[in-house]
């Protein structure tokens, strides 16, 4: 018999974790090897336990699931991240994919859908729940083809500008991109210079005019 797929569950709701434990215990080829209640715990336990799959919620204490996904994938790219969350807006989906998630399911998925997704991402496939897949198809079908905004900026500078346009502080950008405060400051200085803007407010205006920052972070 093949070794079971080893799973780490990262979710801050104990009741939800218990439900997953009970659900997956019925599957002989799936084995939960650990749980995490915060984003920081998810990173630490993923690196220590080296599971095959992490079931990752996005809204957790400490660093969020996006930043946790990025850190895990950067350190252990063989670990498959399957997002399991209530967040169904486009920005969350695309942020998760950019961070390295291999799959995205909404909480409420039935047992067959969840177990199929776990097995799929463990084998290297990318998988999305039906609702998320429809949203992706609709997005790409209606996405206009246009020249990229600010070609003078590097890919990382564009990423920083996008987060500035969403209203994120320097520290939030540090947490999201997992880079140092000094690096963030350097990127912002380069952005201001290349766009010939005087301050953050002008940069936000330029970015919004180019269609960036559509999903603003609240709080």
C-alpha cells in the first residue's frame, strides 16, 4: 500500500479543524499530521513536518494565509497549498495563486470535492472549486487586452505599487511580500523616481488611474 498523503490543517477555528479531522479520518489514503491556528504556526509546522499538502485558510491571526503560503512555497516548493476559505472575491483568488497555491476551494465543499482536490494537488495538479473556476473563466473571458501599466517599473515594483494602491502600509507590504522594511523603502523610492511623483498620495492616484488597487484592504 502506498504511503498516505500527509496533511497539515491551518485554520483558526477549532470546530472547523475538528470537522476536517473527522471527515478525513474516513479516508485511508489521507492522514492529518498536524494543525495550526495562526499563519506563523502554519509556516513553522509546515517546515517542521514537511506535509504533502497544507489546507490553508486565508483569514488567520498573525500573518494571513497569503503570506503564509508564500513563505511555505518559497522554503519548500514541493509542499502543495490548497486554500480552503470563505473568501471568494477575485483579489483573494489571484493573490493566493501568485503566492503559489495549487488549488482554491470554498468552505462548504462536500467531502468528495475536498478529498478529490487534496489528491489532485498532492499529485501536482491545479484545482479549483466550481464557483471559483466559473469566476476565473468569466474574468479571463472578459479581460481586455491592453498594454501593461508602467513598463518602466520592475515586476516587484509593480507588485509594491499595487499594494500601495490598495492602501497598505509599509509594514503590511513587508508582511505580505516577506521582504525587509529597507527593501520596501527602496522599492517605493524607485517607484516615486520612475513615475516622477512626489509622495505616496500621487503614486496612488497614478496607480488608480491605471486600474490598479481595485481591491482595497480595510482596517
